[in-house]
């Protein structure tokens, strides 16, 4: 499910304990940061195998995120002077030790708006 705007919040109570978790909507588009660029590089080979291509360039420029027992990122990644890929990645909470994984990926043009997938 997707939220239409990021101010909306919903409390979800889990059935097996009384812990309440805050699930939020997606952020607005933000500029990429060096630590996030490192995360993007870590899914480059996954992105290449999903699309059946290899990219000489794989440089994220902007992103959106959503916190849901981990973080969902939507990255715009520039792969050539004109082309980009939009990739939706899930990063589990650190204590799980699980790697990031690609949820969705699609080809785009460099100037295409980064939308929630």
C-alpha cells in the first residue's frame, strides 16, 4: 500500500507484542548524499542482472525514502548522458544483518521525475 502524502502517519500494533511501530509515507525527493551513493553502488550488480545490462556509470542523483521496519529507498541513478534507471530498494534494519535488495527497477531518461514505484 502507498500513502499519498508524507504527513500521514498510521500506528500499527503488532499482534505478538505491545510494541507500536510508526509507519510513514515517502519523503519528498532529496539530493543524494555520499553515504547513500555507497548504498546505491552496493546494488549495482543486482540492477545490472535485473535489466540484463552492464553500466559504466551508476551515479545516484536523488532519492525518496520510507521507513517500514527498515527503509525503502527510491533512487534515480544516472547510467549515461541521457539515461537513468529508477530503482526501489529495501534495506532491512541493521540488526537483521540482511543485505539490501531490489524491489523494483525500471529504465528512465535522465530528466524523468523520480516517482514512487
